[in-house]
């Protein structure tokens, strides 16, 4: 037995030596470089590609079937002179015996200097689409079937699906590879350069360490990205499951959109693709981009149909303004410190055409929002929003007034201040102020018409406290829709200074000049608070109730005012005419008729009233008010005039029916006798609207008519006294009418 074993061992050793010797002889006596033409022809016939071998072919046979290709290129048979790929060196080796068991056991696979060029021509055809295709011979036409003769049917042999080949590679290394994509139709170019890829042992159902770096670039816009990717790849081919565990992607982004600045980014997490279940997941998400930090998880279902993505996202508090600046972008001008504290937690649901953020918890500076925001259709930009906020200051995020608007405001204020100073200095004895002539409104473009025309929005917003145009609105609510260029304000309401307001209307941006239709209602809102919030000195105090229905067209403040038409009614209760003593003005008129001089100074600068009301009819920016009525203790005021909203000016004729100086110690010159009872005393009010009653003066022209009437009444009394019953009543009435004319 020992001899047999020794003989068997010698035989096996001899066979091994023979195999090694045969391998040595094959690798040294057989040179594959002599068969380059045959190899090229096999590539044409079997793979339908044009293979060019400019370098040497190195090989080994046993125990590794090794191959090295140098300076090789590949082209399609359609365009054999235009290679789409070339490489400097490809080296690989395979164990021979495991191949017989359909197992691939490879040593290190190395690829050096791979250059892949993908090109899509002006007709949209890509050069990679011809890989494996055999070009049709010139002039050849497909054979036609003979009429009436059925085409021969060749039975197709049903092949059993091949058994999966077991993959076993010690490592894969790619050095200095480059991939380039060029679209001649759009002019866009994409590239990945200096690609470095290295892996550990590649086995099925085991973790494969992976590290890759590359420089990515595009020309529209010009962008450059440095990337590095690490992690462990797990391939479970039998289960069609692929995992990328502990994935870490990092890099830097620079280019034209960043205006010379750089964005540093990083992302990590666990990736899973389960093709059998048509599911993909990204869990343990950690993302950073400059100051931005985010966590989350995402899951995609129905990958074979319309993918449905669900998950959650959490963005830690960061300075959005600084982040936007760090990536070379600019936000619209707003108050300093705005968008410095932004934080978001939300659930996410998305499809390839939509995205929705549900259960939102958004903190924006000093405000907190909750609700839902969704884009239902990316192509149509269909925005849907249902949000609730505790407090929000809109003014903080609006741009400041332009230089033109500020200049117009300053000119207007100077004009009003000068007129007001003259009026106050004269204590009502100066001439009537002139009507203002400077426009009070900006001509700057007001609305982004192009953007609004494409808007598809449905918004439902509520606020515990909303600051808008410096007005503190409590329990504000806004519902609005917009589609096809027609924006509808269903409701805008709230509480204002213990009063309330509501508005609704439409804005149609489809015509060349946008058309606004607005209905409003104010209920017992302090009018002086509204004016003070706009930086104006109020001429009146009181609780205003107003209803209006107006229209206007244009895309600037001035255009809208110039085309303002409609109507309104108003009433102000328990108010005060500020810096305007109508009683003193009236006393001047009475003293004039009494031919006396007032002995004292005015005892008060304001005129309180119980009610001020009227109706307005707007015609192209001018409001006609024929029925102004003011109820003041001791007098009644009637007015008829116009308010020119284009220049914020007024021109009124006012009549006052007064009891006289009813104070405890009346001015002797202002005593009202029985002859003045029921007489309407005339005033004229003209000038800037802000002056209010300070722009009123005794109307001397109409005062003469009052004097004439009073004189006629006195003569009538004399006629009655002298004639008594001596003449007929008809004659006495005729004489009285003659003197009253």
C-alpha cells in the first residue's frame, strides 16, 4: 500500500508538472498578439463591435487565465472610425478549474485610463444605441412575403434559463477614468473626470468595501463638483436585493450659479433597493450643506409603476439668510435679522410629479406655523397650502419703499406741512389752502403679472396675530385661489383695534392692464389708528364703519387710483375733528354779521361730534360726497363736495346750523338771537385731505347771501308790524318776497 501511494503521488506530481509545462509552453510558445486580426473579427461577428488593439496583449494560462489589453478602443459597426470608448490598460485573471463549475474566481481587476464618450446628435440619436447592431448592407431591402403564401414559421426552441454565475473577485480598481456626455441638440455637456474606484473582495451576499472619487462638471450652467463616496455594498442577486450600508458622500460644489462661492455638502445613511418587492429605502439620513443640517428617512414603493415616496424630514435651526448668501444667492431686501432662525419638521409624500409636506412644524424667526404645503403638479406649479400661525409680521419680509416712492412721499409731506403751518398760523383767517397738485401714488410696477398669470394656488391661512402694513390684526384669516390668470380672494378678515374688517374680490391679470374688483367692510375701527399706522397725522378720530365696492385697472398705485370706480358708505361715531374748532369758525361769521369783534381766544382746538356719515361715488379716482352730515352738540353740519384721491385733496361746501356760543360765559360777539335760529352758516373746506377741518374757512361769498336773507327777514317783520291787518295777506307776502331776493 505504501508503494502504491508513493507511485500515485509520483503520477500526480508528474501530471502536475506536465500541466505546468504545457501552460509554460502555451504562454511562451503561443503569442496572442499574432492573432489580433482574428480577435477583431470575432468581436465583429460575435459582439458586433469594432475592437482596435494598438498595444500588446499579455496572457497567462494556469492556474490563472490572465489577460492584459493595452491601448484598446471600441466603436460601433455603424461608425467604426468613431470610437466611443478607449482605455490604456485592462488587466484581469480568472481561475481555470472553477470556470468548469460555472464559478468566476478572479484576482484583482484593474482598469487604467478608461475614456467613455457618449454623444447624442441633433436628431436625438445616441451613439451607444448602435452597440451590438449590425449595419444593413447598402441598397439592401427586407425580403417581402409572397402574396397568398404564409410566411414560414421557424419553431423557437425554449431554452432553460441559465444558472446564475457565482461572482468572486479579489478586488476591482479603476484609475483615472473619464466619462463624457454631449447633446448636440441642446448644447449641454456633462462629464465625470479623474474617476478613482477601489473595492475590497467582491462576493455575493457579503459586504464589499467601496471607495470612489470623481470630479463632475456641466456647462449649462457651468458647475464643478468634487465628490467622494465610501461605504459597504452588499449584493444579494438571488433575492434581487442590493444594499449600500454606511454610505457617506461628501464634496464641494462651485460654479457660475454660486457667484464665486463654494458649497460644502455631505450625505450619509443606509440605502436599500429590493427589486423583487419594488421598494427602495434611505434610512438614517444625515445631510449637511454649509450651515444647513437635516435628518430624515425616505421610502419609495411601486418602483415598477408610479413610485410613491413617503418619509420624514427634520431641519435643525439655521440662518437661512446667511446660507443663501453663502451659496452666492440674494434674497429680496427685507428687515435686518429676518430669516435668521428657521427650523422645520415635516412628513413628506411625493411622486415624480408632486410633493406634499404634511404635519408641518415650521419656526420662522418669532413665528410658528403648522399645517400642510403641497405642489400637486410640478408642470402646472399647482400650490396648495393650509397653514396656521401664532403670529406673523409680513412687513418684516417686504422690501422697503423705493427711492421714487420715498421721494414722492417726501414731496407730498412737505407740501402738506407747509399748507398746515399756514392754516394753523392764521387760526382760520388765512385764505383757503390751494388744492394739492402733486400725485400721491407711485408709478412703479406693482404686480408680477407674468408670474401671477401662471399661478395655480389654493391657500387657506389663519393667524393669531398678523402685522400687515403696520396694522396689528388679530385672528386674521385668508382664503384665496388662483388659476389661469384669475385670482380670487374668497375671504380676508380679522379683528383690528377692537373692531373688525372683511374683504373679498378678484384680480384678473389676463388683460393687458390687470383688473381689480374689491368689496370691503370695516366695523367700528378707530380711523385715527389706521392713519397713524401709515405715518399720517389723522385729521379725525372716531370709530368708522364702512362698506365699499370698487374696481380699478392697471399695474401701479397711480394707475389703479386713476381708474377707481364704484361706491362706498361710511359713518364715524363718537369722534373728534382734531385741531379744528368749528364753533370758533362759526363765531367769526356770527361776529361779522353782528358787526362785532370776538373778545377772547379759542377755548379749544378740537371739535367733538356724535356722528359723521355720508355716501361716496367714485369716478376715475374722484369721490363725490353730496350728503355729508355731522352731528355736533349745539350744531348740525351738512356738506357737499369731492375728494380727489389722485392727489388726496378735497373741496367741500359746508353749511352749519348752530345754537350759538352755549358755554357758561359766552363771547358777546358770538351770541345768537332768535333771528339766527335755523340759519345755515356757510364754510368752505379746500386743501390736502390730511388737514381735515383745519382747511375750512368762513365762506364770505355765501355769508353775504345769509346776511341778505337775514335783512329780508328783518324787513318782513317790520312790514308785519307796520301794516298789520291794513292790507291783504297776498300783498304782504309779495312785499316780503321782494326784500328776500
